[in-house]
C-alpha cells in the first residue's frame, strides 16, 4: 500500500515510522493504529487537509501539470503562503541526498507536517526506505528524550529548533549528518548544535519553500557563506541596474506557483526564478547573502542589522531565543522593541549589559521576557514574529 498522494510519493516497504506514541511500524500498522502520520495521510486522501491537497492537474500558464501537492512557506514575519509543487520536484532532490547517505539511516524530524521542511524530511525518509522518528512538540521533554533512544543518524532541523533543544541538555551522539535550514546559523547556535550532535557533520543549506535547495555548505565553506550550489542547481546574479546582485535560480526543484495570492518579490524569466533576495559569489563559487531592507533598522541616518541585536541578547544566560522588530515612530522614524524566550531567571540588567557595545539609538526601550513554553513558534519551527508584534505592540 502506498502513501496516497495520488501514489506520487510512495512509502518504501522498508521504511518505518515512530513517534512518542508508538514504536517503529510500517505504513499498514501506522494506518491501523491511527498515528499522527496516518491522520495526516487520511486528511490528504479525503481532501480534508487545508494545507496539502492532491490535485489531478493544475494550470501553470505553460502547461497542465499532473500530480501536484500543496504545502506552506515559513512565514516568519509575513502570512504563510500555500505553494503548489510536483512530487517529481522533491523526488529529484531525494535521490541527490540518497547519494550522500549510508545504506540505512535513522531520520529525525521536528514539527508540524504542514510545513515544507518537516514534510520534506518525512517523505524523503519514507520514499528512500529509512526509519523516521517524528518529534511533534518541540517543547515536550518526553518526546525529546525518546529521540535519544531512537539513535538518529540523519537530522533535518532549523536554528530555532536547535536553540530550544539545547535548553533540555539533550545529546545525540549517534547522529552523523545534520541538515540545517530556515534561518541564520550564528556562532552561538552552531556551538549548541555541536554539543547536541557531537559526532555530526553540520550542513547548512539555503533555500525556500518556492525553490527547495539552492546551496549547501561543506567543511570548507567560509563562516558567513551559505555554501555552493546544490547539485543540479544553477545560480546567477543580476550584474547591473536597480536590482544588481539579485539572486536567480534554475533547477528541477522549483515550485509551480502559489495556490492563491502572490509575492511582489518573486519573478520568473524563462526557466529562472527569483524570490527577491540578494547575494555575492566569490571566486570559489561560495554564495554570501546580502541583507534585505526589512532586516535592517535605520534611525537618524544610522543603520544596523536586526540579527546583530538579537545575537547579543542570545548570549545572556537562560535566554534561548530573541526577536527584535521595529515600529514606526513619528519623531525618529522607528522605535525598537525586543522579546526574549527564557528558560529560567533572566535579569533585565543582564540583557541591557549584553547590548552595551551597540549605539544607544538601537537599544530597545522595552525588552519583554517570555517563558519558553509561551514563546510562539510557527509550524516551520521558526519564531512567530507576527504573533510577537501583535501581542507586544507598543504605540
């Protein structure tokens, strides 16, 4: 019996699924026991899942494409969008990843299957015939402890998930390869990853729900780079004009289109696609991302990267994550607000001490302290900035 996404992405008979509720089982057993993966599959096959659907065909403006499914973008600071893609676009990358692997792997994935990274990792493992353990609740100590017993060898994870797991002092020495996507990997988070996965090679990859893999890093990748082009991906930069250094991608992994709505930064030209991000490529082929306007704060002709403030706050003891955003201020243009996820006592003085080296105009007037259990996360495993802004908005 296959995984019923119109039999597009089949469940390999050697594959096994497990979670907190159940030991390793095959597809038939998972369906009989009505496990989370079974509930998800049933919703899809019955057309009841709002975030992922089987479609017989879809009009793309170029041709009719058969066998299409739906997943969601990360949506860190904007409303997540539903994207349509063919199963073939993912299967092609499954086969590339398989070429890097051992004969048998124990996959570990985190989060909601409605998000593309968790779903991708799940389907890749099931398609290739590996065991996969599904940690649904990142804040569940029981689930995380069980993942140690599973002895994972291969992990898909986001930087935010790494920081949350570190707060439980979990170590996974069996893991040999960790694929990290969905955000910046600063020095501190990289060190946390090394503590959680002491024997693993860390592979930072850059991509999006629309493009899938764009680049992947190796042991020779410079610290600030996101790596070289993933196999079968071509990258080019605009050379001139107002969009100089805008990144364009050509590959077999690109999505078809949005299920509804649009993205003002996304453009297609022949077989090439851009999502409006910018970068530079060095002589060795390594890609370095350049900051977007919405990731900077400009006050009185002074500019600072938002992540620089967040990284300072993350150095404080018992701070697991941090978020900084700007709100309009009639006098100075912007006002800065911050929030930190805490796992224990955090004194406000320590937070401001960590910001001692940055200019006064960039120091948040208010830093909200939020317990780890209350910190809002998206299905993608990223911090929900929109929820923070809505709840802690200052006029």
